[in-house]
C-alpha cells in the first residue's frame, strides 16, 4: 500500500502542513485578554403571581485579542 499515489500529492501535503504550522506559530504571539466587564443588578416590577419583587443579576464580559509585548 502506497501512502501517496502521485508525486504532487506528497508535495501538496507537505506544503499544507508547513502552512498550518506557520499559522499556528504566528498565533502564539497573540492572546485573549478581558476587554470589558459589565455588572448589572436591580429589581424588576412586581410579579403578578405572588406580588414580590424579583432580583436581576447579570455579569457580561467581552474579550479581545492582544499582542504579546
């Protein structure tokens, strides 16, 4: 059983692997850092079922890419 049927298949796979390695290594110079964090809390209007105030609590965070120094 042959791994490659044609010579060009071997070189195409070698080039693809090299390109993927270069892309992976270039990604190592960047990392994800927190960009913005929002905290929201409070009470809503009265619930019609039991006449109690409901509390709302939300935390949202966005991220961005940052280059290593």
